């Protein structure tokens, strides 16, 4: 009696079994990759803003401290977006006629606020507080990246919960001395050793209960 | 709206119940008469815990269609997942010039005051980025002391109510403020020529000093004009009583913390009246006993209708209103220098009472209070004043001051005068400032018809209501959180009312309107109020003004005590019109006494469009969205009433009440009847405020309008009511039968004597606490709550405070009948003993935050978990709505969003939401969080200062609102904290601890102080 299946069927079946498994793994991997890709996360995707404000210029070239504009970052959940008045503190004197700054001058003239597009936006069910992070030694650059090198503002991190938990589970990997929080260039020589010391010095807790952020 | 009772119905057999009870000692706790009757059919009903599953789907979808739809929704849901996950672009809109000292993201608190029922409650209102969001009490204010009542809490919903009047209208057509001011100017000009002969102003009782000043200056300018004041739930009796006793109107000021014996004569002083919050605080301070020691005050409540005050009394005597007058007279005859010693003996059965109360008062001379209620006849007030004076209480527990009303008048008399003038055709310009007299005026004064005789009538009010419809002009009023004003606390302390937000709907305040009458239209309220106080203050005005605004009280404005002497009072019969039982109607054997009271939740009808208050269960009946005629069980039996619990749509939420026809003073109305244990026999209570025709989307058409029975000569009580049962039935949404705990040991109480002998009577019996799993370790904080049931007065302030703080939606009457109300905190009410006069207990029930929570282990998606600090957390974004947790919760504190209850659409209601709490959507479970947003905020503040959270730093919304300080929250790991001390007390016990849930919320058992001489009748 002749074989029902040709010998090549063996190969076919092996390919389809292992290939099928591989396909499932590949699909899952692809889904995970897409999920973390800038297509979905907007990481390093610059947003259009009413004024082409360059953090790079203001921080690197001019050496302005973060807190000059983001005034409430040490005291409140919200870091604060500068009022038009803060812009005009300088720009009534320098680049006072620049056409790029016309929206600022217009706002100041008319009293109508500038509407900035939000770059770091969390879902409505997440409650984040800037002040406690800054006070416990989380640097601006740790989450926001090297803002001093961003001509246009974009997200440096996904702001996914897994990303939050990286630090909430092991803060020693990320914390820095309080006096270096606003320093964009700071790097630890031995982060883990310093981190462990800071975690105990600043009494940093590993808060991972749901209600810490979701309420 | 009579529902056709379908499905399973259980009827209550009252005669059978009485027979059964005759054989019982009567010391059981019970929640509903059906439970007490212990009928088999009812037991069966209880066993079917969730009967609504059988009929919730009324549209008859079959299984095949259901599967098709589910398949399609799954596929579509999958498609939806293919889109970009990133949320849509959001804008950040900073200031152009940011105010100095303002920190974005940090709430600000402003001091202001809420005026209600004749006095102000001082408030601190929390504002987020310019939106007032939550109301707290002002600790510096004498009538608040940091607490608030349910009305003050809910008033913020009225501010944002989208149904509030938004336009000026003239004869029903939309108009403008300019057109109105032009028209008004013409009329006023005409009045100037004749000295204001045709000008009348009708206000509610004015206590605002600035408003009174404006009115006086208008009267000076128009000498022939008149100012009338009327309020349906006003304190006319209090005023008349004081006049009767002292010959002038003085306001009594009580100090309940100094009183050992309190006798309340139809007085619900713990929840009605200007200073009720302070009185509740002072009263509760004398009700706490700890460690088997301590003294308590004793409260006797003699009342016709069950009230919260009666529910916490040590002795409660239900008497008809006419009998209360007799009782008061007899008590005065026994204790005071009464003119009429030989008095009719009081109602039978109360002789022993009279004896015991009189003796107790005699034994506590100078340390007692006899207080008469706002609705008690003037004679009862006068008797109380006479007794207090005879007992030497004046100057110790009671003092007298000038009244807070700028011009105290009798409201009904004032309204009658106005009516007479209108009928005589003397009124050409009528300005109605606030109030809703067309709806609230006594039925024998047809105010709406009279209004058509006035050529130029104006109604200033928050809503375009019944009165607005009958007036020539309606102009929208600014809410008190939108306008500058001032007001006074019950002891005279003045507060500047400052606005939190610019008028949302272009309203103007009474000050601004009256300013136009004085020829200054468009003068801002700020200037008017400031100008008045500038004239009052000496020294540096600017610093006085700033300090007054900041503190929320104006220093040195409390009234000084006045020396007055009470005259002996003559008997009620000789006081024409004062006796409750002098209605012209022939009294027949069948007739009952009728008792009118403002509704416990929507008051005189002014809060009818407030969903929070509509859905708030009434403190004792637990009825929502309706009013009913309350009668005692014995009277109900005589009338042949048989309430039925319907199971057609819900978890015991729908009760079918018999419709009855009330005939009184020649008028008839049909309304449902409700059996109220502890009500006086031979009387019926009707609540005013319901049956509004033009309240708004929420309030129109709810309940029955009892103003249609009320007459001017007997505003509060009278004889001559006939009740006739009809065949019709009416579905009432009642939360009484929800969450039935089936006779478990949930409420524990003892008399003071017994407590002294057995301080640990309430201690939990030993239950095996073994577990296979290692327990949680709480290294940092361990949050816990203790609720003192001796202090709780069941006032509902905590329920509304919780609703406001946590963005809890309103579900509506139909959903309540299905047992789907969303309150995270409910107050369970238990009865004990004789249904004709039971002892009553209140038990506020938030989430227990069990250390071994049954809900946590059944959640398949980890949406409810245990935190490091012992909180039982609910994570909305994880919840998929299986409701396993709710099924497994022994305390039934979890609430499920069956439908889209939260309002995400209405722009004004979006402003109301607390930004620190997620607004929940459909299909999500929710429950009490111990106000975790407040815990987190306090923890962050503490961490920034490198310290631990201090005891008392976190106050949950319910705790902050509580006038009796019955709720205490804190860290139980800190042995010195207030809550840890309470939990160590012998009175502390947990609910259902036999399940080994180890609840973090525990209770302090109730201790009451009955008079050993007075055996319970």
C-alpha cells in the first residue's frame, strides 16, 4: 500500500508546528514592540506648539534654571507652565520685535492665554505629584530626558505603568542627591552604591500599592 | 405614578404582628416591621438576595440574539484596540499674569457662610483653579465649629445646577438686564412721586445686616412703601413664644454641654434650627463615656413625629401635638410660677412621665434645659421659658440675646397684610426677593391669583419657578457662592459672604437688585457690602476687612446677653389661635391631628432640584425621592393599611404603599401612607416641599404637595384630618430593606448603669482567628476608623459630604428601587423593642477595610487589592465588572455602576467634580476609599517635611462634616492616636467579626442614660 502522505509532508508538518509556534511568539513580540513604539507612545515625537519654544536654547545657551518657569514643581503636583508674564520678563527687552514671539506679545496685549499642547499627559485615573518626586531626589532628566538638548519638546519615556514601576520597585537605580535634581548633566559614578545610600538617607519608600497613584 | 405591582409581593399583617408581639419581651433589634413580624414569606423573600436578576432585562432578548450581540461587541472592541493608545491632545492654558502666591495644583480655601433656616453656617470652601468643589465647615465660626449639615454640603450642587435660571424673562419671553432695569426705573420713578404708596417688597426673614440696611434706606426714601417677610418654615412660633413669655422678641441661646437634663418639647434641636451643629457638638460632648466611668447628660424627647433628636433620646414619649401643649402646661404648672396652676391633667399614660421629668428637672436646677421646637405652638415656648427661669437655668445653660433677624415679624401675619393690600388694589410694584411664595403660601391664600392683580411684579430667584411664572418679570439670582453678602450666626456673629466664582448664569444678588431701587443700578455687590461695613467699623478699615474675610467671622459682633424676665403664661385655651387643637372643623372620633413639617432632605421645597438631597434617604424612614404621610402602626392598623414590599425590580428597594385620601379643612389630596414606628397615635405627619410643578428636571413631579392642605391659622399642626384608604398603591423607593443583616449582633447598647457594671458588655466574643496564610505586616501607617454610635445623631451630613468629595453620582428613583443607589457611606437605622415607641439606633456604614477582605480574594483581575497601609483598594481602570467582590462582601458596601450614572457631558457639572478623584464610568465597581486622596496628600506633605503624618492631620470627608465628632480616623499603629485609643476602649467592637474579616472600621457601642425611676411605658 502506497504511503498516503509524501515524505515531504514530514518537513511540512515540522515547519508548520514549529513555524506556527514561532509565529505566535513573533506576533506577541511584534505586538509588544508596537505597543512600545513611538507610533503609540509618542516618544521623541515633537508636538506642534503655538510658539516654537526651544528648551535647548533657554537651558543650554542661556542657563536658565527649570524652576524659573516651572515655578510650582517643588510645592505642587503640577510643575506649572509659565504665565505669559514670565516670558515677557526677558522678551520685553530682548528679541522684543521677533516675529516668532508675536503670539507671546499678543497674549500679553490682549490678556488671552497661550494654549500650549500638552506633551506629558497621563490618563485621567492616574495621579502624579511632581513635588514629592523632586523632594525625594528624582531628577528632572530622569523622566523628562535631556531637555537641554531638545530644540522642540517631546516625550523621553513612555509614561507606561511598567516604566513608573521600574523606579517604584527599585528607586536606588535612579535617585540622585537633592541638590543635583535640576542639573541636566549629572551622572553618578556608581549609581547603585549612591542610590542605596540616598534611599535610606531620604527615607524613600517603595510605594507600589495601587491607591498611591489610582484613586 | 402608580406602578402596577407585578411579581412577588409580600403584605404586612399588622394585627398579626401585634398579637405576636404581645407574647414577646420586646428587647430585640429590628429594622423593618416585616422583619419584626418574622413572617415566613418575608424570610423567604430575604433569602433571594438579588431578585432583580430575574427581571432586570425587561426587553426579552433571547439567548441567540444575546450571543450575536456579544460577539459583535467583542469584535468591535478588538477593532477599537487597533487605534493609537495615546490620549487625544490636551491643552495647557496658563495665566497671562499669574496671581502672586497662588500655586497651580494646590487648592485654596475661602471663608464664607451659608444661610439656612434663620442662621448662618460658617464655611471654608475648597477651590481648585477657581472652581469651588467642596464645602467644609469653618472651625472659627460659632455655628459650625468645623462641621456642616447636609444642606450646606449639597448647596454646591445647586451652584452648578444646569436647571438654574439663566436669563431675565418678562411675561415668559427672554429679555435682558438692561430692559429690566429700564422698566424698573420707570416704575420706581412713578413711585417716587407718591412716596412709594404702591411699592411692596417681599423677602424671606432677613438676617443680612447689609440687606436690612438697604431695605431700611428704601423705606426711608419711600415712606409709604412696605417691607414684608415670609418663609414657609420660618420660626414664627419661636418669635411668638418669646413675645408671649417676655413681651419682646429675644432669641434663646442654649449651652447643651452645661446641661445634665434636657427636655425637648417637639424640638428637633439636633437637626433643625440655626445652631443645630453647635448644639449637636455640645450634646455629643456630654454623651461620651470611656473606660467604664463617666457621667452623661439625659435627654427626654416628647414629640409627635419621630425625629433624629427623639431617636437619640434616653426617653422618648410620642404624644399628639395637642397633648404636648397640655404636657408643657402641666410641667410649667408643676415647676414654674404659672398663672394657671389648676390645669387639665395631661394625656393618660404620661402622668408617670410628668412626675419623673419634673423630679429630674428639680434635681438639676441650674443644670437643665427645656427646649421647645421651631414648630411647637407659642404657648409651649412660653412654658419652656417659664420653666427654665423657675429652675434657675437662665445665665447658666440659657441666655437671651437680641434676635438675628433685622426686623423680626410674624411671617404669616406679614403675608396676610400684603395680601390684604393687593386685594384692595393698593399694590402696583411688588418685588419678591427670593423665596417661592406661590408654591409655599398657605392654601387659603391664593397667592398666584393675587399676583395677576399687581401691575409690575418682579421675582428674583435661583430658579424660574412657580412664583416666577406668575410674575411679570423673573430675574435670575446669584447663588451665595457667586455673590457678596453678609449674614449672622445664631448668636449674632457676623460673617462676610464672599463669592468663590463669578456668576455662572449672569445672576445678580438681592443687594444689587435693591440698589437699583435706590437708583443705583449696576452697583456691584462688593461695593454695597463693603460700604456698609466701612460705616460700621472704626479704625483701619482695610485691615479689618481683610481679617474679617480671612477669618470668616467679624470679631466682636456676637450679641450681648439681655436680662429678661418671663411672665407667667396663661393656658393654651385662652390664647386664641395658639392652641393646636382649635380648628373650626368638627372633631369626630375618626379624625386625626395633622402635623406639617419641612422635609428632612429637601426642606421647604427649595432643594427640590438638588439630586443629592432627593436621593438622600430620610434619616428615619429611609424614603428617597418622595414624601409620604407618616402614621403610627396602631393608626395604620385602624385605617387598614397594608404596605407591601415588592420584589419586581429590585433588592427590596421598592415598597408599595397604600394611597390614602387626606381630607382636611375642606381640602383633599391623595398621597401614599407610611408606617413610622414611634409616631404618635391619632396623628399623621406630612412633609412640605414635594410636589413641585416647576422645580427643574430633577425635582418636578416628585412627591405630593402638602402646602395644598396647609392653612394660615394652623401652619404646623391642627386637628380635623380625616384619612381614607383607597385601593390604589404607590411605589416608593426606600433603602430600608436593603442590606438586611438578618438578626446578627450588629448593634450593641446598654444603659449607663449596666455599662458601669459591665464596661465590656459590647466586647466581641472570642472567635477563632487562625489562618493558613501569614498576616500582612504594616510597618508604616495602618489606617483605621472608629465610629461612636453614642454620639451619632443620624443627621446624614456625612453621606452628602462623601458624595461631594468622591464624585458619587445620583441614580434616580427607578434605580433606587432596584437597590442601585451609589452612596459609599450609608446610615443603617435599627429599632429595638416596642414598635409603637421603639428605641432607635444609627449606624454609619462605610467600607470596613477588612484586613482579610473577602472581596480581594475573588477578584479575577486584581482590581481590588490590599495596600501596604491596610487600605482595601479599588482600582477602577482594572475593573471589568464581574461583581464577584460585591457578592462576597458581607457588609454590602460595594456599589456597581450598572448604567452610565456619572455625568460626563453637562458642562456645569464637570466643574463640580473633585479633580483628585476619578469619575467612574459604566461597568465599574466602586466603594469607600477612606478618602485615599486626602491620605496621599497628607503623606506627601509629611514626607516633604521629613516627619510622620500627625494625628488628626487627615480628616476624611465624613469625619470633617460630622457635627457630633462621631467618626474618628487615623493611624492605629500610633498608640497615642485618637483612633487607637478608641479602639482600645471597652466599648469597641467590630461587625461580623466571626467571619474573621478583621475590619479596620469598628464601632463604639451605644450607651444611654435612662432614668431609673421611669420604667419604659
